[in-house]
C-alpha cells in the first residue's frame, strides 16, 4: 500500500513546483488548485450548498493569501450526485468573497466533488522555502477557533494580511492543519528547524492551547520574517526559525512539549 | 428533479463568462477547468493510469485549442480511492503533451476523480459566439474515429491548428460530443442557424457517416470562417452558418436527415 506521502512524492517527481500553496508563473501570476470531497472535507447533512461552496473557495483563496497574492478569478468543476440540485447555491457560495468565478464544468459523480482553481497576482510571491534561522514566526488572527467550535466550515482568507506580510516575509504558509503541522512544513521547506512557544499562541475564544496548536481549518497565515522588520500590530510572534531541522513546541520554560500529553500540561 | 441543463443555466447566472470552452481574462489569458470521473468518463478496468491522465489533459488542452490559445501550464487535483497507487502515472499522462503540470492537490474519494485547470495565452481568443450567417463551417482532421474504434481514450488536442484557425475564425468549438451536437452549440451561441452537409464530413477510417456526425471524443476543431478567407489545406468545409436558428444535417440533395433513421440512409 502506497501512502499519501509517497503519492505526493511521486507527484512531485513529475510536476514542476509542487510543494507550495500555489505555483508561481512568470509575470507574478500564481495558480492554485484544491479539491473538496463529500464525506472527506464536508458533510451535506451538516452544511448547506452555499456554505460548502464558500468553504471550498475560502481554502483556495487562503492559498492565494499564503503566497502574498491578490486573487484575480477562479474556475470551478463540480461532480454532482443524483438528487443534488443546488449547483447555483454552491456557485453563489464560491463567488461570495467577491472574486469572479469565470468558468465551470459540471459532471455526474457518486459523491459531491468541488474542484476550484484560482489565479492571482503577486508583486513578490512568497514561497514556503525562503525562511532563514533567526527569522521570527508570526501568525495572523487567532488559532483553534474552528476546533473549539466543532468546525463551522467558515473560512476568512487573509488576503489583505497576506499582501502586507508578503512584502517582508521570507516564507509563508496558511494554517490549514494546525501550526503544530504547518510550521514544521514551512521549516522543512526552508531547510531550518523551528521553535513555537505554545504560551504565545493567540487563542480563539474558548480554544484550549492544544486546539490552538493542532486544530485545523483556521486558515490564518504563518509567516517567517527577519527580526529587524517592524511588524503590523495584528501580527503575533509565536516562535522563530533555528538552525537544524524539526519543529519543537515548547512551554514557557523552554521545555519541549509532547502534544500527546498536552491535556495534562494545560 | 432539476436537469443538468437547468443546473448549467443556474451556474451561468452566477458565474461570469460560462458558455465557452475557456474563460478569457484581460491580457489574452484563457483559463479552463475540466473534471473526469471514474465510471462516467473512463473505466479503470479498461484504461491504465497513464492513459486516463493523458485523456484528462487532452480534453482540457483541446478546450485551449478551441479558443485559439497556446497552453502555458496546468494544475491538477486528484480524488483517489483506497487501493489506487498510480498517481505518478496519472501525472505523467497529464504531462505527456509537454505542457508543464505546475501544481497538484491530492485527496481521498470513493471514485477516481481528476480535475485539471489549464491556463493559456491567445493573441486573439476566439469565442463560440462570433459566427455570422454566411460563414463557412470547417473542421480539422477526420471525424468518428473514436466511435468507430470503440473509444480509445486517445486525444490529440489541435493546438497548432487552433492557433492558425484562431487568426481568422469568427467562432470556434472543439468536437467533444460530435458535430451533430457541437455545431448546434456554436450556432446557438452565435445567434444563427447552421447547415452541415453529411456527405462533406471527413470520415475517419472505418467510421460510418452516423459515427462521423454523432460520435463523441474526436476533439477535432469546428470553426466558423468568413467565405472570403483562404483556408489551410488541412481544413475541410462541412457546412455554413445561416440566418435563423437550429442545426440541420442534410444529405447531398439538401434534404434534412433525421439521424435516428441514419442507418437506413447510409
């Protein structure tokens, strides 16, 4: 059995530029693709078509934000099971962020499948791989809100913030799987290690420290920024890149925390 | 029960620019999206992963060709069922036309789902809607080959031909469903009627006239071109746009043929 990681590695061997939130094309164009599948990413009993469309586009636009890009437009392809009639509501949800949906393809499928490709522009596209030891790790907004609220499918892509951070960041990623995973990805792509101080994580209302560290779907941005740069007041420093490799989550005494035991620590 | 046509109409009401093979963006960029679903578009028992990937990209690149565009790059998203391990071969099939696959997304799904978005450039993007009464209808290559051979999943997108025809065509579409359907779409988008002379259809080896008219998956181009334009010798005139609406398929005596009875006519 081939693992998902092995499949991604196989894909990387064929495709140019896989490994960032979006591909960077000549002329500052960035190009990203995302697929949402019923039963994997969402549940039709829990969310209506508008919310599902909004969630799908939100994740994709968050990828744009993570590149420091401003989205230009999107195309969507829908796999639609028998009996599903809400394509217009799906499309309305996708278009709800004000980014034009300029094309669509519709086909039959057993599960509802939504695939969105977004095109954006960035004066200075930011990859995951440019971080250097000594860079501060900063996040937008607050973390763990989706985990604390039982996942609402609500996404606010940080386009404006991404554009600001994109002027100064050495590396950037959006937090789709939680900083305990995504900070490691940024550090690995940058050839560094990373330390995240759990006490510094800006927690969403009701979120535990563990939820702030490991909860998914927050779609906030994590940027690496040189220590000499003055930060906007909405950005929170949560750690730094260090020489070496691996991500360490530490308590206020600098002791590495094993998140499997996190409930006791909190 | 809402029909697929009603869903497409609903989508059209939200999305800007749906109705062509690709969306046209400022600066001559064109942007298209396609989704292929196992059991709907292909059968994994019959085709290997490389062939499926090649078929998926071929259909998308054919959309580029139909706009008179040269493809720049593609992104792909894959929904992968348990036990499917050939993502690298899928991606290799997609990249087989020499157009860079610059990004990918991978997720679980019950059926194998492949969604490709392509970005291209056209000096003069050709829509379906620019045809005028009096324009000749011309096709590339030969028709009915896929129907005659039992559908091989083999696609040769007519990029070079699309670029040449794109310099002079008033409207263009690729023949994915057969000229008996697609010529009607071009005519309707152009606000015209159309006549296609069945005896003029360039038939692929072994193809009946009915297969040439109604067989899908040929992915040849159908262009409307003013009668004063000199045509390349690989283009075949098969009919013309006329005032009014509707598509008529006619025999050499100009008598309208009902394709339900076509076997007897042949």
